C-alpha cells in the first residue's frame, strides 16, 4: 500500500504549528487550516508534474537538498538533526516566542525558492486562488505555500531514505500520489485553479475535482492525465487552444524524418514517411478539432506566435534605443544603448548641475537571476562589465545598489531576497576590480514600488535592481 505523503505532511503541520503561523500572519486558525488543506495537494501536484519533465527529478533532488542532505551516489537522503521536521515538532510543543517567529521566518525563507521553482510566474495566480478559497490575504496564502513546500520536500526526502529510493525512482514514487492528491483537492479550490491557464497536471486535477463536484464518489485515479503526458509551461501554452502543440511538434519531427529518408533511400522511403506523416496529421487534426479556432491552422498559429515573440524582443530593444559608441575619460569605449543604465549613469556623473541626492535611481536593464534565488545568470555579465568600467573611469564616484521585489509573499522573505540580490550585484562589480569601499548594497523588498502590484506587468517592473550615485 502506498504511503500518503499528504497525510504525513499534515501530521507535522499540527494544531500547535497552525496556531503559531496564524498569529504571525494575522489570520484566524480556521482560515489558516483551510488554506493549508488546499495548499498541500496543490504543491504536491506540482512536484508530480515536475518529476515528469526532462531533468525534473534532479531539480527536485536539489530542492530536497535545501532541507535535507541528499547523497546521489548512494541513493540516500538523510535529514540532519534539527531539520525542518524537527523544527516543526518543536514549534508544536513550545510556547509562542521570538524564537518561534524566527523559526517560522526561516522556514518561509527556505520555501520561497521552492514555490518559485515549481510555479514560476503562475505563483501569484495560485496564491490568489488559495486566498479566495481559504479567506486569507494573498500575502498569507503565499507564505503558507512557502511553508507547505519545504514540509512536503522533507517528508518526501524521509520517505526516500526509508525505502532506499534514489533519483531514478523519484518520479514513480511521486506519480503514486496522484490519487491521494485528487482525493484531497477541495472542490471550491479546484474551481478557482481550473481558471488558471498552463497549470499542467494541477489544472487537470482541478478540472477533475470540479467535474466530480456533484458525484457521490470521486473520479478514480485512473482517469487522471498520465504523468508521462507532455506538460508545457505557461510560456509555451497561453490558452487551451494551444494543446495542439505536441501534435505539431511530432508532425514536424516526422517531416524531418521524411526528408532524411528521401535523401538516403529514394522514393520508397518517401512513400513510407509520407504515409506516416499523413496518419499523424489526421490524428493531430482529430485531436485539435475540439480545441477551438486557434487549432484550425497550426502553421499559422505557430507563425503568429513567432512573430509575437519577435515583436516582444524588438519592443524591448526599442525601449533602450540604438546602440552607440561612448568614450570614457580614460579612453575606454563602451558600446551601449542610448536609454540604458550606462548612458544614464555617465550623463548624471558628468552633469555638474545635478547634485548627488537620494531619489535619483537608475534601473539595470539586463540582470537575470535564477527564480527565487540571488544567483546571477551569465547574460548579466555585460552590464556588470560596463558599470565596472564606468567606475574605473570616474574614480571619485561611489554607488549604492538597491534591490526590490513585488509584494507577493512574506515581506520579511522578500526583503532578505532583495538584500541578497543587491549584494550579489555589488560583489560582481567588486570582482571586476572596484574597491568595496566605493559600493553599498541594501535590499528594500516590496518597498518603493514603481508600478501597481495588482497586475503581473506591474509586479515585473517592481522586481528590479537599481543604482544611485552616492558620491561624485
């Protein structure tokens, strides 16, 4: 009989833990418990989905590694003394105190990266659905997601240790939980989640819960979409009309095979490949017939999507203006965009009529961080190189680096993340030959928004790194 990971996790999220968390979030215990009851199957379903994706099991092992000590070579997962499950047990039995609050904050901080890794840009929409279902603030729902994520990972890690399961068996272990997830998914929450596009397995489970709302017996687990079915992120699947995409990709692959075989084996291979392509084309057409007008012309839709992506890139480039050569006082020449941070910074430094103040900030344009982390991606190097060259050319200039987030999730967790990211940028400039005494970093979290946090576009603008001149 398969172990129910949800039941194990609920055992650690006891009444005592719920009481401490409720007090900290300013929510009623009943609403907190109700939200947690929906959060656990929501998080676990995303773990199941991720395990079915290429490289997904290794990614989950990395997440488990944040709360346990995995040994991939031996296939062991060991929870260290005082790990997350031990902390929860202490919270349940202890009294309310600053230490308890610090423990909860530590758990929430740990879970922020987990939620971001699992849900990406859809995290806000899922938190909103959980908030509506449980009657809590969206920020509280985000915090409860950050709590449930590490708990489930710790329970999963302990289960793997007990059964000697390595990374190769992780997907099978998780797929065995789909029936429990469907059984635990509240109907009201399922209705809300089913409206969020691109949730893959979670969307299927939510839809099943909604469809079976009037039935006495829940839909059997066998009807859940297979874990091995292709799952696409929201970036690839903006609406239900794009479900023809797997068929399109398969058809394109067959066409590639067709041309290869024709060049190698002549007309006979051509006839065979053509027949196969016709068969798959027919199947794709039948599968797409109920998907709406968007599936009528896969080629046209794909072309439109490519045009849209190209336009987005062009628009982003246009906002920064044309690139040009700007020579610095030390003779170094930078190739920079007219409206980019580099040109704005140089212009401010050289303008003697503009004094140093605390309100003039310049936003980085191309800094890329790993989701929910302070790790910079390789695409960020050029801007850091340019800022370092500017500081070398103006040796009297000092900079302050500010990190900012949107208001999704715990303010304390967001502030720490913004501080870590600001320090990462500062350290990147220091590594390029700039004295540490010339730089300062501070994280402001959700403070000082530059756009509304009510829309994804606004939240994206609020997630930023900026600099101001502290001395010139």
